[in-house]
C-alpha cells in the first residue's frame, strides 16, 4: 500500500450484519391538511421502536397533498411489515395504498415485493 493510500484511505469499515431492508408505503392523500399524516407517522414510529424492528426514516409529501410516501428501514422488511400492517389496515386514508418491501439496498436487481392494500 502506497503512502497516499495509507494517508487518505477511508476510515469507515464496511457495514457488518445483514443488508438494510426498506419498506415504503405510497398512497394518494388528496388534502393539504397534513395533521392525520403526522399522527400516523408518530404511531408508526413508536410501534417500530417498541417492537425493535427498525426505524421510521421519514416521508415525502407533494405540496398539494396528492401523493405521500412513508419510509421505514431495518434488518428485515417482512418483520417491519408485520409490525406496521395492523396500523395500515385500520387507517381509512390508506385504502388502496401500495406497500413495497425491499430486501436490500434499493437498486437494480434487489428483490422486492409489492402489496396493495384493499380499497
């Protein structure tokens, strides 16, 4: 290893353990009154933490309130989905939502499963 390689190499270690999985909930909201989304986020966040299934990463909301995506991650997408699925099922504005489980980093070739909630 050369002098420059030793001086400027990354100090970060490669991540250990299983790859990070992700769960994304995408739905049409249709309102600029976001209080119900924020309340849903709080419920999801606390449920995931209590179950030690991962973390709630945040959301993307269109300015006009049309489209919303909620992001969660952890070591097991199936476990995350099991933890949040009762919440999703009992939330009226999530009817018809799409839940995508990513079994590794989101990129080409990563396994995923898409679940559509009943309308």
